[in-house]
């Protein structure tokens, strides 16, 4: 039978000495002593029952926590146990922040709130030792203590804080209990609080570890999900346990569809048995502890049956019989390597071309000089046959000179080009060079020009554009001449606004023999020509393409055999045409299509377009007098100094007296994109005050 010499495990309670194995005091004991012992026995039974109730509730809470219960309600239940079985009336558990886990306070009613940091220190702040005050009203502080004042005003007098310590000795929180009556914490209450604090600390530490593990796992998964390579985990038999989303993009398999299958499904059938036996053999022979990372470049099988070159890297997971297989698509790597090799070849070709062009110029100069002198020599003039020979030699030298100049420009145009930031205005450029360009066309060829003088400048140098258009005119002249001496040639050079409102399209159109589709597809390739050897270098359109690309533009070739050819250069606006600081512009036009075009052009010119609803934030307001009244414009401009109103409208509306003094300038409304682009360019000048239109 059990020895009942100790009736309670709680300290501070003396146990009677029994002389018999019985719950009844010995006979012959005085009545007063017998009564005292009976009372003590009754008290012990109550305390034991209370302790059993405490541990029963703690055990139930622990079981719920292990079964993934919420931490806060369980801690609130433990706190409720503390209040129920001790002399305290209320309390709360404070959990300190840890990593990404926020600090919070849990009350005995189950309420949870985020921890609010109090800037002032308090004598009631928890420490890693017990903190007890029999009477809060007796505490004297040199400075007002906000936490202390709040506790007293809530009617509490007794205070006891028990630290929550991790198994490693770090404080992770505290249990604070409050009493309505003053008095020191007795030994039994402190013992119960210590036991509950240990249990609460274990709860918190266990849950924190779980939360941190979940966060770490989530971070790991996010990393794996963002990796562009396929990552699989496989067992020693080659079965797939997991796969990341990149598996679908590289091999076409959704991760969930290949779980449990062999990695061999990703290998071509002819190689499957060889590679699978090789992998499985290495798994079994080396073991995961001694496994050496393996790298193989193999051909993999896409779900759709296509094969691709991949790099397979297999490594062992530490201390686990699991292996990681990383599959990296080599297609882009091989393409990059091919591009690098091509770049090296082109660099070598460029070096060779630069040297060749330089040497050819050095050789051709004295040859031209001697030929020029020979062509006027009396002895040659007296012999007609000799004159023909000299002329033929001079034609060959001119071809070689053209080839040398083309090579020199292709190689050195980047280094020798001037700053095109200020750009050029196409009308002024053509006025200075157009007549010379026209001389390269056959006699009786009609040249039509459609270049407006008020178009915005484009970001290209005059010399580069002259070289490009000269090549286009030479090609057009040769295509026209190929149609016969009696053919009436027409060449049209025009400049119009691009649909995006950010560039100008300069085109040269002819009515020559045109190109076949095969020729048109290769027309921009370097050294491609349909002319006989000695007559064409194949560099003309390549030079044109180079000029457009240097201006961050593009070239488009349209041609039809027997009809003619149109070659268009899209040239963006000059960068120095853009404002150097942000100006917000609101647009209110009756024509929605025109308004969208105006906004696109303004954005391309460096302005910030704001919606009509945000016109209050704008610095400039472009308004249509048909939908905006002078009063509205005046009220808007008066709200902030420096604002400008610009009118977009017909002339009869722009001349109304009620707009005088309100608008900073007026621009005639246009019906087509070219005129509209000119108007926008004029509006930009008004914004910067360079032209007075008021």
C-alpha cells in the first residue's frame, strides 16, 4: 500500500506523523489535536483536488495545442486557471516579439492585441526574475509611471509578474497577475504560477519554432518557385518526390502530374535505360553519405515529344536518402555562345574592313591623281582608244573608292558621329542638300518633296542622313534606269508623323522595277546585291539601316516587282527637344482620338500627362474652347501661380475677347496628324515661353 506520510506536494504545509497505515488519526489522541489534524486533512484534500483540477486543465490545453490548436486561446485558458486557483483577480500574458512573430498581449478573457510599446519605462516592466508588489499604491517613483497609474486607476493593488523563460534561458514573455486587495503573494500561489509559467513558455517556444519553421519553409518554396531551372527531388530508385514550377516551362510537365513517376519519363527512349541504370547504380554504390555531385549534358524529352539539350546536376540531400536533380535548359546558353562567336567574327571582320578601307584609300589616292593627269595628257587625247581605256580604269577606281568609303563608314560611324541630341529639322536639311541629291537620278526624273518646315527635329546627324538618302536616291535612279531610257521616273521624298506620335517617318518612293519578295527580304543584309560584280558593293541599304539604328529608329522596305519601291526610315524625335524637368499637362479636347494623340506626343516629349480628373495637379491645361469655358480656365489658373492655359481650336473661337488674358497662347486645331503634330510642337514652345502667342 502507498505511504501517506505526505499529504501534499505543495511546500509550506506540515504533514502529521502517522503511526498506522490508515487515514484516521490514532486513538487516544486528545480531542483538540484530533480536530486540528482533521482540519488539516480536509485542507490537504481540497488542495490536492485543486492541484488535480489545475493539471487536468493544463493537460487538456496541452493536448489541444499538440493537435494544432490556436496558441492564444490556450494561453488564455492557462491564464484563466491561474486566476481561478490563486488569490488573484485578473491577469495577462505578454509575449515578446521574435523574428517575424509580433509581440502581443493575451488577457484571461481570451482577448488578443498587438503589443503597444510605451516610450516611458515602468517599474512594472517584466524582467527575467519574479517581480512582486504587495501594494501598488505604496510605490513611489521619481517620474510619473503611466503603467502604474493605469493599474491603480483600474482598482488593482497587488501585483505579481512571473517570467516565461525558454529552455535555453532566454526570456520570451511573462505572466502578470493582479489582485484587488493588497498583500504579498503566498508561497502556494507562486508555486502554481511557476508551474503554469513553465507550461506556457513551452507552449510559446514550441509554437514559435513551428511558425519559424513554416516561414522558413515558405521562403524556401518561394525561392524554388522563382528559380528558372527545374528542380526535382528523387529517391534512390529514381522516383520523383517533388518538382518546382519551372519543370512545366522547361519540360512541359505540371509538378503534380509527375509525383511518384520515374525521372526516366524525361529522357528519350533510346537513352532511358542507359541513364537510369547509371543513376540508380551511383545511388546504390556510393550511398547518400558519400555521393559525389554529378554533372551531365544530356538530351531530355519534352512532354510534347520534342528533344532539347539540358544540363543534369544530381546531388544528395545531407543525412537523408533523397537526391536533388537540377535540370537546366542549355538552349539559351548555346544560343548565347553562338551569338558571342558571331560577335567575335564580326569584330574580326570589322577590324579587317577598317584596315582594308584605310589601305584602299592610301592606294587609290595616287592612282586617281595619276589617272586625272593622264586623262588630260595630249598623248592620250590624240588616241581615242587610249581615252576609252583611261575612262574604264577611272570607273573601276571610283567603284573601289565607293567600296572603301562604305567600309570606313560602317566601321567608324559610331566613333565619328557628332552629337545628335539637338537633332536636325528635315525641311532645313533638305533645303541645303536636296539639289545635290537629285543630281544622282537619271535625266528627266521628277522629284517631289513633301516635308513640312514646322515638324519637330529628329535625332540624327545631317551627315549621316545625307549619306543614307544619297544611297536611297542612287538605288532609286538605278531601278528607274533599268526600265528603259524612255521611262519617266518619279521619286518622292516625304516626312510624316508616325502613328505613335514619337517619331517622324522619312520615306523615299520610286517607280522603278521593284524587288521580288526574296530580294526584299535580304535587301538590308550587308554585302547583298543583285548587281554584277564591280557595279554593286552591297553596302548601300546596310548603311541606311545603320543610320536608322544609330538614331534608335528602324527601316522598312516595301516593294513590288514592276511597280516600284518605298523605303521608310522611322526617326525618333531629338532628345534635346525634350524638357529637362517634369511638367504635368492636362488635355481637354472634344475629339477623343485627337486627345489621345496629343497625350502620346506630349509623353514622348518628356511631359507628364495627367487625367482630366487630376487637372488640379497639372501645370498646363490644353483646352478646347468648345468644351471649356473661360471662367473655368480662369478659376483653374488662379489656384496656383505659374499655370498656363493653351487653347486648341478654330481661329474664330481663338479670337474671342473673353479668352484674352486667360490663355497663354493659342494653337489652330488641325484635322490630320501632321498638322496636329505641328500644333503640338508649337504648344511645347508656348509652354517654355519661347514664342508669344497670347
